[in-house]
């Protein structure tokens, strides 16, 4: 059998190793427009569904809230459309395959529902289709990938702000928490990472076929355009490795800070890579837009952290005490310096100065109170502050160290703290006549807020709830 020689002549490869030769830029721009159009279509569908659900829930809540308390709810037993319960049971809320809903797997994190999984499948498939939309009829493109670095690289830079909107804004519109649809946050971003990594690999394959491995190092060291792209490529590869659940769980707090640093490097190197290309690329304003959006988001987070946690006298004063009658539980009470709108079912990340002050940990808020305090100008002007309580069960790690420290201090400890949140609380139960709440052990803190709101709403005739069943597994 005759051997096939895959050696390419320099005259065939060299044009594809420089500039945008082999890249169909018009197709790339068309794919970007399709991506944004698909985002607009998806957003309009989600908004329309949410408006219909909001209108239906409001009608039901108003009808039952204004009715006598002994009124039966038989009119709401049967749905208006008989097919809706089946769709919810088998598609919208159904778990993936035969696995339990939101079950955490070691390598993949929490599982999504069938509806979210189908969305992610089509989203990934469309991105792959755009990436491999290359004219393979060309002999050189077929064997060297000369045109692949186009759709695998520049067009996915437009997907950075696009995927950010998919991961964050659509989740807010859909009123879904991070556990309800983890793939929107993790896998949409990983799609961009894999495409950009492929962009660098394909460039290296073409360049090695043209000038050899020694030239790759020379390009990275002496060519600003290639060096900027290589720095971003390495940072993305590190983020991909550090995002794996086993690595992330080992030292989460440090990895978050490293992730922010790497993201800053990636954004800066991407803008520099486009600027130094020598072409007037339309991707540059997209990258700048992504950088501005990300910077504004980080700034708003920092400002909210300062507003909720710092006062003129210092950080928020927090009282920690052990709960009598228990052997492993304590209560954290934070006196926030301003009023914070906290909905039922929310959680916050707190940092305690007396126990591992470099770490933040999430806890569900068990109780929230708003208090009036006189200002420095007198009693005529009062300031509203918020007092938040957390119930923490000592397990291992931070919670065990916290309980031991409070116990060693005589059962009471006062320290400074920071409050980062609130997060979650998207689900409203005000329109349901019969509510079932399920909790396990200290997880009761998540349900206390719902029960309190529904009871107060029943007394003030602002909720439709007539019966609450609380299942508490201790």
C-alpha cells in the first residue's frame, strides 16, 4: 500500500498563516447577528411567558385574598388548560434522565431540568455549527484548518457579552436560581472558553506546518499581536482547569480571587490582540463593551458590599451566641447600617472577623427585622436599619471552628463582619392557596421566611394562602 505524504509546500500554507486569509469575515458577522437575534427571540419568549404567569398568579392572589377566609378554592383545583400539569411534570420541572432533581455530580455539578438541558444542547450545537462553518472544499483548508481560526476565534469574541447576558439576565428574567439552571452560568461560559482554545490550537497547527515549532516561540516572544493572544489563551486554559468542581472545592475563596485576576488578564489581552492585528476589526467594540459591562458589574458589587457592611465607625457589628438546648448550633445576628430589602428564601455570604476572616460562606437568612433609629440630628429624623439573623449548624470546617470559638468565649462573641447579598428569593408563593414547605435540620431557616410572609399576608389579606404544611426532618 502506497504511503501518503502529508507534507505541504510553503507556497500553499504561507498565505493562511498571515492575516485573515482563509477567513470568511462576512459569514462571521452574519453568525454574530444570528446569535444576537436568537438571544432577542429567546428573551421575548421568556418575558412573554413570565408576563402571562404573573398575570395569572396576580388574578388568583387577588381573588382569594379579598374573599372570606373560609372560602373554598375548588375553582382553582383544575387548571384552565388541562395539558399544563403534564408539561410541567414531564418537561419543565422533570429531572434529567432518571436522576434526582438538582443532584450534584462530582465532575459536572448540579444537574439541570429537561427543559434547561434541551436549551443548553441547542445552544452548544448552534455554537459548534457556527464554529465549523468553513469551506472545506478548499484543499488547503481541508488539511491545515487554515479557515478554522476565523469562526473559532473572532466571532466568539462577540459571544462573550452574548453569553454573559444568557448566563445572567435570562436567569433573572426566568426567576431561576443558580441551582435551577447551573448550566446557564457554567456551560455557556465554557463554550466560549473551548472555542477560543480551539482558535489558538488551530493557529498553532497552521503555523507549525508552515514554519515549524521553533517559529512559534519566536512569534510569542517577539510579536506583540501573537503574545497578547497567547497570554489570554493561557489564562483561559487556567480558568478551564480551575473551574472543575474537584479543584474549585479544594480552595474556593482563593480560586474566586484568581478567577477575577485571570478574567481581567483575558479581557485586556483580548482587546490588545484585536488592536494589534493591523486590521479594523469590528470585534474591538464588542470586547470593549464586554469589558465595560464586567467592570460595572464588579463596581456595583463592591459598592453594595460597602453600603451594606461598612459604617463611619467601622464594619457591621455582629453578635454570635450559642443556642441553649443544642450542642452544635449558634445564632449570628448582624446589625446592618441601612435598610436592605430581603425577600423570603434568600441567602447571603458573610465574612466574620473573628473566624477565618479571609473566607466568605453562604447562609440562609432565618429572620429579618427593620428598625427605626434616631439620627444625629435628633428624633425627628429617623434612620431605618435591618437586623438579620442566621442559624448555623456546626458540621466541619468553618462552621465547626465558629461554634468552637463561640463556646470558648462563654457562649457569646461580638465581632466585625461583612454582608454580601442577598441572593435568590426569586420564587413567590403568595398566589398559592395550599403551600407545602419541606426542610431538613438547620435548613428550616430557608423556609421560615416563607412561612412568616404567608402568615402575615393571610392576616392582612394580601396573599392567597389558606393552608401551610411544614415538613421538618430533624
